[in-house]
């Protein structure tokens, strides 16, 4: 009966540029990162790091995926952080107005007109970068801390999910978690990868994958893929030690 139904349904969907894909339950499929995260993060009260929280988009995502997450959110931009504070996320969300990076210190942060693209790195001027003409709104000096420092200061012994979206600065964030990886604190990493050069001196996908693989954190799959001229331009990627 299923075969009899499947053929006509696929034909109808094909006319609207959709298709049916088999997605077995209780298995990692690489189709939907929400489903895969639910299988990988088994803790009922997972500790989640939201590095590059912007205006709180990922906080709401985590709350929708997990029943009772403990979220530590980090956002260096003073303007974006004010919006985070105004949203009243509650006691299970800990907000921090500084960046996470390779070492403790202070760096200049570039706020662009689109806050989702703000970064420590200047936008690259190459023709393949669709954001190359975006204007700088302002620059500000921000504090930078490491994941290792923060984990020690807050007596955090497990990070179930480390999300990083720092616009090309991602490898520096990972390097600041060297002790945390070595001590087995971090189980899963959800991170943005840029295959097109969007920022000067941005982290490369192979650099990130190799860095994590050396610490026994391996690629699960790519999600939210964006293409330019038939090539993968950027996406999010999920890595896990499970």
C-alpha cells in the first residue's frame, strides 16, 4: 500500500520542486540538525554555550529543542547585548557581555549595519563575497575571555553543546578551549563554516574540522547549506565525540 501511495505523492511533490526523503526515527540522518541534536544531547538538563548570541536567536532555539537547558550566552556587541538583556530570558539563561577567544584580553570589535555579520574581522573585498559592500556602523573595544577561563571561574564540569557563530573568528574560540577539550568537558560542537571568503583571515572549514578531529570530536554532517554558483558557500556543521 505504501508503494502504491508513494509514487503518486512523489509525482505531485516533484511539480512543486519538493521530494520525499526517508528519515528513520532514532537515527542520525543529517537531514535536520534539530532531530540530530536531540539524539546526541541526551542530558535532560544540558549545559549549552551560545558563543555569538547576537539578539538571542539561538537561545530560543535551544529552549525549543531541549526540555530544561542551562544556557550561557556570550555577545561582545554592546548594542546587541542590550537587546539580549531586554528580552528577560529568565534564570536558566546567563548573559555575558564579552567575547570568547584564544586568550584573555581586549580587542576591537566591528559592528556592521547588519548585526548578524558583526565580527572582529573586516569583511573581505573579493567579488564572491555578497556582503563586501556592507557599511561599518561603529567599532568598540571589547573584553575577550577563553572558554577554559570561564569554565574554571564558574566551576563548569560539562558542556553538552558548544555553539559558535562568530563570523570567521571561530577557530580562535576553539583554541581558547584547549584544556576543556583535553579534560573531556565538551561533547558536541555546532559551528558556522565559511567556504567562501567572507572575512579577512577567517577560519577555514578544514582548519576547524582538523582541530576538532585531533581532539576526538568528529563531523556528523552539514546543515543549513547556502550555495553560490553551484558551490557550497557557507553552512552550519555539527561535530560530536559520540
